[in-house]
């Protein structure tokens, strides 16, 4: 089967500089028809985590209430005083250039294999033939085990000793994101009125993914997207976006921007946590825009459970709703569905449930 991109040469690697032909016009593979611009900024208070970390019950309750309001409304909120060292965030953003500025053939050493969550991808041209995202990504796995530096090993084994320092930077970043994830999981549990440790325990042996997103400048930003509209299929996402901005969510029937808030991190609910909350907290449709004059970077930490764990909500949430909203499933099966059978959108979870039931009948 021919490559979906005529300009994609697997032996030489992907390059955005090669896809735009002034005479031929904007490449049709990247066109997103009928794009509607955002109407307004999402204006909501950030969640201050300082009191939670200090054990202040009143501050913890206030933080949980803000999170509850956001998750019942759209599933996105920003956290400040989150305890992550600003130097770690700065280094993680800066060190993205160490990889994405490599010549295309060098980046291809980390090429993502079909069906895999990890590795390098140029515009996801290996997966799709149309509505391609104007971005490059590098994704790698992380699990919490102090004696097993899986991120460092990934960079060292794929890209060599020159990338050991880069691997250590992202190892530290993932460790910080995991610590923050546990805090967020406790607050989510408190906001839902269940045992505050229940979700933390569920994810203690999880396998998460860090994705570095690089969005080059685009000559015609009104014709394409950096990331198309979708809901995350994982549990929660912790996003750092640079000051260029570009993240938008669909809520109250319009697209709204989430402007960068210096020092803040963005949290959003994914489909797996929607199931873990018995449908009470919905994952939200979101997208990423591109910029004509500036490149944009973001770092997305996707928290997921161990692949074989059964995703099942606390019984209290089932009783309060009067029924189970989703049947049992494993993260492995949902992940495989998204990687091999379905392009994530705002109906991924229900489509997965329908597909699972059809193949099991």
C-alpha cells in the first residue's frame, strides 16, 4: 500500500518544510474543512493546591469544589502552586529542541511502530490519509519504579549516549507529573464523595505516557489544526503549554480558548476516568491551533492504569446513579481500539463499548 502522503519518504524522514508548494497551494492532506474560530476565552478560577499540600482541610474542600464544578461543566481546569519545580518544566520544554531540531533521518530512529503508543510521528502520516495534524510528536512510556528508569533507557537505547541528559530530564519530569497525578486523583475522589485514596491506589502501578508535541509555524493556519477535535481516551491528562497558546475546548456549544497562565498546568478528564466516575465527569472535546509566525510546544502526561486492570467505578457512584453507565473494560483494550480501529473524537468511549459488544457476540 502506498504511503498516504505522496511527499512522505520513509527512507528520508518527514519534514514540514517539504509539504508546502507555493504553486500547488496548501496540501490537501492537511485541510480541515469548515473550521469555526473560537468565540471567547474560558474564564474560570485556577485551582490553588497549596492548601491541599499543607493539609488545610478548608483549602482542600475549596479546591475540590472548583474541580467538581469544572468537571461537571466541561472537564478542564488549571492548577497553580502545584509543587512541580519550575526548572523541571522549563528544562523539559527547552530540551524538546534537542530532538525535534534533528535532521529527519535521525528522528526516524525513534519512529513509532504500527499500533504502538511510543516513538516519533510526523503528522501521523503513517496512520491517516486526510485531516492530518500540523505537528510532530515524540511519545514514551513511564511507570513508577525508582529502580527502573524507563524514560532514560528509552532515549539511551533509541538515540544513543548523546541523549542521556535529555532522557534524564524527561525521567524527572515524568516523576514530577506522577506525584502531581496522585494529588489530583485524591482531589477528584474528594469532589466525588468517595474514599480519597481509592483512585490513587488504582493507579499506583499504572503505565503512563509522556508526549512531546511540536507545532511548526504554518503558512495558512486557518486551513489546518495542530491537533484535531478529540477527547482523550486515557484517565487524566496534565498539560504544559508554552506561552504561544493554542489549546481550545468545546463547551456551551462554542469553541473557547484556554489562554496560557504562567506557572499553571492544565488538567483534563479523559474517557477512562469518565468510566471510573460512572459517567459523572465527562471528557471534553478539545483541539490545538497552529500559529503563522511562531512554533508552539506542549507536553502532555497521559495518566493510565496498568493495562490489565478492570476499569470499574466505586460502588457508591453506581448506587447514587441507580445503574452502571459503562460495562467493565481494560485500558489495554481501549488503547488498542484507538490505535488500530478508531480515530479519537467526542464519541470514542461509546464507540469502543459498542465495538467491544459486537466482537464479543
